[in-house]
């Protein structure tokens, strides 16, 4: 059973406050391979590994139905710094 971008978004937004969220279906629409980019205050003070485990726990049911899943997680401060660096380049 394919997972929809809407299902992933709802699952994440129902648990943590989101500053920015991108969900990309990398499986040409079949819903079995997603990459997500999440910016949230909920990641403040957490290591990258702890953030990824947190998202994996939130999306446990959905990930079990996927072939592949990748994620990038940042705090709002990290995201702002990344955007400023990209703009300056």
C-alpha cells in the first residue's frame, strides 16, 4: 500500500511544530521512496542521530511500508544559517 505525501505531512505536523517541511516522492509516484527535509524547534539540543530517531519513531508505521526513506533535520537557526550561506554564494 503506497504512502502519500499528505499522510507523511499529517503524521509529522500532528506531533511537532514545523517551521519548514519538504517531502519529495523519489519513486515516480508509487509512494515507496521518500526524502524529507524538516525544520523544527523540536530538534533544539538534539544530535543529528537523536533527531533522525525521533522522526523515525513518528513515522514508524509509514516507514515500514516504504522501500526507502531519507531525511534531513535542522533547527530554525541552522536553516537560517544555511539559507544565508546559499544566498551569499
